[in-house]
C-alpha cells in the first residue's frame, strides 16, 4: 500500500456525474474502505448522485455540489459563489486525501483544482493531460476499453487499495422494503412484476415514449405482467404520456409511480421486481446493484461494453449504426440505434430473462448481453 495514503483518516471521494456513475464507483469506494478500515470516507457528488450515499455503509457523509463543467446545458449561477462555498466546506473538513473518479472523455483537473484550493494534501486521479501540481499521484488507464467499474478499481489499485467484493454497493433499509411490500398488488408466479422506467436525463439515450407504451401493452397481454411505471418528479408528464397510450384493457395492470417514491423506496421497488426495462440510465445500474435482471434499451452514444449492467443477468438491446459512440446528448439523426429495436424484440428479451431467472434461481451473478443489428 502507498505509504503516504496508509495513515489517511479522512478521504474525499469525488464523482460528480449522475446516479448511475456514482453506483459504478461503489466497488472502488469499497476497496478504499476495506483497505483503510479506519478512514472516514465522504462523497462529493451532484444532487442526484449523492443519493447513493444514503444506502452505502462505506460512506460516512456526502457533500452535494453541482459542478458547472459537468452539465453545461443546465442553468447555473454565472459567478463563482457556489465554488467558493464548496471549497470552504471541503477545507473545514481537513481531508487528508482526495480520490477523483471520472469517466472516459472527462478531465479530472477542474475537480483536482477544487481540492487543491481546499488544501487537501494528497490528490489522485487518472489524467492524460499534464496536471502540474494539481495531482500528487497521476494515473493513466489502459488504452483499451474496460468497464467503468474496472476503471474505478484500476485507479485505486495504484495505491494498493483492493477488494475481492466486486458487486455494486446499495444497502436497502428494511423499512423501505416493508413500505414497498405494502404498496404492491397481490402477486403470483404466473404474473411477473416488471418495472418500466422510460425517462433519462440524456435525450439521445431515451427509447421513444410511444414505443414504451407498446412494450407495456405486450408485457401485459403476452406475459400477464403487472407493470410499475416509474420516474422522477420531473418525469411525471412523460409517464402520464406513456400510460395514456397504453391500451385501455391493459391499464388495469399498470401503475404510475413517478415522483411518488423516495430513493430508498424506489430501490426497494426495483429489488422487489422480477425484471426492469429501462434506458442506459440510473435505474439500469440500480437493477444491477440489487440483482434484478434488466433489459437495457442501450443507445450507442457510449460503448456498451464500458457502461452495461454489472454482474447481473441482462440484455443490451440496440441496433448498430454508423454514427455509434457519438457521446451526443441529443441525437442529430433519426435515433435508429433505438428506434430499430422493436417492442417485440423487447418482449422477447424480457421473456428470455424471466425464464433464465427461473432456471438459474435468484441473485445469480451471470451477465448476458444481446445486441440486435
């Protein structure tokens, strides 16, 4: 283990992306805690990403910060007051070290500068740019594509921080499980409970809403499924739009949950479900964390092998397109990588995964991928 870090008592873990990105960092966070059990870990994350800290016993606390370089399309104050405040909040904690996690195409240097200004003496990140004095330990990831979980583990491995427990960390309180159990309709083995989450913060990664309505119709008609349609508070209109176009005879088996559940209850609902259908977004990774099989409608904006569900039975459905791996927020073309995935393909993937879950039993760690195209 790196001697400079071996005596660190207070460590700031930085991941300023969305909820799913923070979840994918939890095995690396667990490696830090397992290797330095006496250290207190604090997460610096966006408002949505910081929710993960509620259900992660490796983290003692979270500092919420909306970094202007992470979501440039959002309206944020055009001055440095927010940055001055977070620097002061970090400085008063007297952290011994900061470990800055970023994904491919992101620079860690703005966050490293934040930690430098907050007088954190040890600063680790992966960077292909010249960091000068902003980093005390600079790492370079392998040039070939590896999963985002492996990138996090690769970073902390530089310091000799390791773990054999590679699962995503998300501990659901029993109270949340009980409240969800009371909410759910009566169930039996012949009628699977499916969570459908049609929303996503990135429009280019979002399966068309009208096709989600068709998917729900097929789940109810062909599988006898009970469908819980979920979303954040600001996705209520989307969920209502989807359900308004579900066939009238199928609405008896569909339930809208957008904006109704706190984060622990939302995770408990996904855990209780037999399967999740969603985009490449946070609930896909929540499903992986709680070992609920997931059908991911995976737009090719990002490499599927880097961002797919981790250690859970899954299907990634997409259609290969010439503009793949565009990293676009909004698709400038016809969205064919998703539109060419028909609702019938989604139904087939759901059916296969449900059968596999029955054959293999629950809580399997096998990962299964299927690409259409």
